[in-house]
């Protein structure tokens, strides 16, 4: 297979990319100068060399010297009393953008598919349990997952996995509040959200 | 103007209807038999004769005998201690569908436009104030408006309008809870909603 | 059933209207004054009284005195040598908007569904055949139908129905040209359209 | 700037990619194994080494030995009498997919922006003129551009640029046919397309 087709196939596996757009990516690259292509190529080849999975929260981070933990986990300014469990790195970024949370994170590495028999193989449940056991200062564990069926399923699996160790160290387990999201119009809001919005009225 | 054009113009003023669809409505009617057209015509002519604005909540309702109040306002099974203020009739229906509220309603008749100088002319603020003053049994007033700028603005206007009388009768003023709505994915959720979801965690 | 529900049901049968929008139409009417409601009601009741199916092309038209034919069919300025066969009244309007055709029309009353066994019961094929037989001045019959499977099917059915009488009076049968429509981009154009665009190059 | 941000910036310049999706691409790569990353990296670094601009039609092609022309331009089975001028490589692919053209291609390298003063600097007009001058066997030159304003503009510019040399060698200049594209419904078709469909009826 020639390089163009090879590269087109790789681009097709990029999230959300179909065959036409994969091809357009290749034409885009063909129009770049050799220097730019070299830079992109090096960045891709080296991306994992410089990236490490954080020993604390398990998210990807850029290693600068030889640190084992990401900037959030090694920060002195964040509370050790709260742990937020999220599915993916991008959820950490959403949370940080909101600037509303200053505790620790734990990245599961995905949501648990609803029919999955061995969630431990799919997401870091064992690692999470160990972390909670080893964190006597924790007062609250927030399971912050999507408000959809896969998220609910993951919530239940995670809660069951850590309920006893959380109780032992004296940390309560919470989850994100439900209600009207920004921009929601009552007329078009589903009954479950309305129920939640009423329950959480303030 | 002939009847086809006249009717097309009326249909164009229907909410969400453009010129093409207005015309399609007319063709649709032209294909109906005379009996059906008579039925539709009578229903439109008579719709207000049988409909009254409820003396309690101000929403439209079908008069059966000569009652002054709608079925919700005249029900013995609903709490007199809670009043929910909504913008429109359709919001009452959303709430009733959720089956999560069993108090009284008050329909403002719209949201207050942000630049409006005389909100009293636009929505039933004076009527609302009178109602609250005359309702010593009220313990809570829920202002249930859309989670968008016009809703926020209406919330502020309504709150200011009734704050003193609500205090006098000893009713607290609340609003709908904010957070993740059903189906929300954290990665795509705006920072304000995330902040609210964190604040309302449970 | 009360008038509000009755009217909501009628609106739900309007083309493209779901239950929510049907209800919104009713609220829209409830907010109109009695005079406006009377006008709409009369227009609907009277719409067929003033409308007749044209004895020439079979489209709907507003009767002014007691004419049997629509303004196009009774115009002296339009060619009698060309007949365009279309599915619906709205197709006549599209054609007239383009100002590119000055012949006669014939409205079939719909497209022939692909699995239909008795197309004569569905669209005016017999009436069309009679018209062609009785039109010795016709030189061309344009079958102007949608460029989709149902349109192709209708094209074939209509052509088969009138081929012999068209030949007898010496009229050729044509159909609309295929190619790039306004705004089409070659990269996103399907192969069939490209083939047609190449065949019809000029 | 670290490699993750660097790569995110490169992905943001990919056609149709916003900041969120660029970031998702990076996470996608971080989840690949080192072998796959090496393969993608090499393909990008080498893509231009193996790709040449065809000396005939100017499109990109994979060099196998040391050939100067792409497989279409060097094919013995394609007519030398027809030349199709297109804007981009992807248009050649659309045409080849349709299997309706067996002549030669010329890739302009883009469309001419409407306000552009120096089209010769933007697309290969001079190269095209030279090619036509040197092709005495040409009988037809098809300018195959998008049916939108930029396409029309390019059509006019190209035609003006080669009109005299085309006449000298005895080649006529044509363009793609206009009309209903596959799936078009008459009711929703613009007047210009209807005009073209009527003019090209068959």
C-alpha cells in the first residue's frame, strides 16, 4: 500500500473522520512544505516519549524533568480532601475550565459499557479502590460522569466498587447535581430533568 | 384579497411557519371534504367562547358549566402551600407531565423582554403581587423560568416585585435547580452548568 | 372531546406538524381577538366554495365569476403547442416562478407510489390521455417530475400511458434536463449527476 | 511549546477541524502504541518524497519508478481529443468515480477568488494556456467547475485565458450541463436550476 493510502487509512480511524475527510487531510498535508511535514512527523513520533500517565490521577501529562505526577496532582494548592472521579482526560479539562473544583482527580479511562461483564478490564476500578484505601484524608468522593445511561451504569459500578473502603476512611460519595442546564427552556425539557430541577430548587 | 391568499397570510403568522408551509396548509385544506372544513371552521370560531382565562392561575381552560377556575386551581387534592410561577401555559403542561409538583400555578403570560421598561404591561406582575398578598397559607413560591438570559431577567423582575409581600406572609422564594440535564455529557457541558452541577452535588 | 383538543387533532394532520406544534397553534389562536378568529374561520369554511378544480389543468384556482378554467389555461398569451405534466399544484408554482415556461400545464394530482398497482386510481392518467388525444396542436409534452425514484417511476408510467396518442398527434415526449443544480460542488456531487452533467455539457 | 500543544495546533489547521476535535485527535494518538505512531510519523514525513506533481495534469501522484506523469496522463487507453479542466485533485476523483469521462485532465490548483486581481498567481492559467497551445489534437476542452459564484468566475477567467489558442487549434470550449441533480424535488428547486432543466430537456 502506498503512503497516501496508508495515511488515509490512519486518518479514517481518527475520531469522527470519514473517508472523504481523511483524504482531504492527506491533500492538506501534500500542500505543506517539507519543514512543516517534518515538524508534524516528529511531534507524532515523539508524543508518547514526552507524555506519561500520571501516577496520581492516571491522566496523560507532559513530562518536563522526570516527574511522576501531573501538575494538578503535584500542586500544593489543591485540597486533598476531595477526589473527583471522571471517565476521560477531556472531562478533567471541562472541570478545570469551569474553575469550580480544586481537589484531586482520578481518570477511569472510559465509561463502563452497559453490557460489559468485566468492568475491571475496561476501566481502572482496581487502581481506584487502592487509591481510596490509601487516602485517609479524603472526606468526599465525587463521581462525575455523563447524565446518560452509560454514565449512570458507570456511576453504579464505581459506587459499588468503592462503597466499603470509602466508608472505612470516612468519605462520603456524591455525584453531580441534576437540573436545568444553561439555556434550557422549560417547555422543551424532559420530565426527568424537571423532576431534578424541582428537587434541587434553591 | 381572495380567501386562499387571506388564509395563507393567517397561517404565516402561526408560530414557526414560513410562506411555503403556509401554502401547503392551504392545499391540505383544499383536499379536505366540506364536512371536515366545517368542523375546523366551527372549532376555530368557537374556541374562545368555550375557553376562559382561569381566575386563579390565569391559564386558558375549557369552561364546562360556568366555573371560574381551571381544574388544577379548583382541585382539592393540591397543596395550597406552594405556588409555582411560570411564563406560559405550555410550561404548566411540562410541569404536569413530570408529575413532580402538586401545588398551585400562576401564569405570567410571557417572559419579560430584557430591554422592556414597563414589565407590568407585558406580564401579570400586579396580579401576581395581589395573589401573593391574599395567600397567607403560602410557604414557598417557586419561580420556574427558562435558564436563559430572558428567564434570568424575568426571575429578577418577579423576585423584586414580590419579595416584600412574600416575606410578610412568611413564604420563601425559590427557583429551579441547575445542573446536568438528562443526557448531558461532561465534555460538552458549559462551565456555568458544571459549576451548578458541582454546587448541587448530592 | 372539547374544541381545543379537537382543533389540536386537526392541526396534527397538517403536513409536517407534530403534537407540540399543533398545541402551539391552538395557543396562538387563543391569543387572537374574536374578529381575527371569525375571519380565519370564514376563510376555512369558504375556501372550497370559491375554489374550483380547473377544467384544463386540474389545479385549484379561485373562481371570480363562473369561469371553468384557471388564469393560465384561459390565457391567450400562452403557447398551445407545449404541455407540461407535473405532479402537484406547488410544482406549477415553482415553474411559474422561474418564468421559463409559457405553455400549458396538466396536474396529475400526485406522484405514483412505486408499489402501486392501480396508478389510474391514484393520479389523473385517464384524464391526461383524453386531453392529449383531444389536443392535435401539441408538439411537445414535457413530463416534469422530481429526480428521485418516485419521480422516475411516475415518468415511466406516464410515458407508457400516453406514448401512442402522443405519437398519433405528432408530439414528442421530453423530460427535464439533469446536471449540476445551482450551488453544486463537484467534489460532493454523486456519480449519476456527474454523468448527466457531462452528457449535457454545452 | 510542548508536543501536545504543538500537535493540537497542527491539527487545528486541518480542513474542517476545530480546537476540540484537534485535541481529541491528540488523545487518540496518545492511546496508540508506539509502533502505530512510528508508522503514521513515517508516512507523514515521507508523503511528499513519494509524491510528485504530474507533468501532464498537475495533480499529485505516487511515484513508483521515476515516472513524470500520473497513471491517467500516461495511459494509452484515454482519448487525447478531450481535456477536462478542474479546480482540484478531489474533482478528478469525483469524475473518475463516475466513470463517464475518458479524456485528459488539467488541475488548476483551486478556484479563482472573485475579487482576485492576479489569477495567474493563484491558479495555473499560464501552464494551461501553454498546454492547449501544444495540443493540436484537442477537439474539446471541458471547463468543469462548481455551479456557484466562484465556479462561474473561474469559468469566465479560464475561458478568456484560452479562447484564442483553443480557436487556433480548433477545439471547442464547453462546460458541465445544468439541471436537476439526483434527488431534486421540483417544489424546492430554485428558478435558475428549473430554467436550466427546461433548456436541457430531452
